[in-house]
C-alpha cells in the first residue's frame, strides 16, 4: 500500500469544508501564494493516484480487442469505486498544507522583484 493510500485512511472527509482564509494566508503571508502551493501539490497527488489506478487496472486488461469478449470484471469495478470514493486531490492538498506537511520555499528570483 502506498504512502498516499495510508494517508487516505486517516478518515479524511470526502466533503469540502470551508476554511478560514486568514489561516491559509498566514502560512506564507500571501493568500495567492498559499493557494498556488496547494494547487501544485493537488496536481502531484492527482498524478500519483492516476498512475496507481492505471497500474492496478492494467492487471485486468485484456489485450485482445473483440466485442464478443468484453465482460465485466468485479475486481476492476471494486477498485474503480474505491478510487471514486477517495477525497479530491485538492482536499488532500489543503489538509496537508494546513497540517504543515508540505515543504515549500521561495524562489530567490522572486525575492529581488
């Protein structure tokens, strides 16, 4: 089980909750910078989850393409449903950001502007 899947088991709600913008802003001093960090992390999480799902579903892939041979695979359906029930990557990224689990740093070029 991947680190991300274990993290998902921490009973993180699949429902979007409102966050205090001042709390998000105080992490970096700039609300837009904080949102940018969350968005970048959400993209990373999304890529990892998508790769995991495709790797798991690839095990069940049939390499013979015939309309007569198409059938439902219960394991494949269960895996897909499990990934659908997972919290959105933006929710996960926001949670990580608020718990200080994301490392970020300012780019030196931005400091001189």
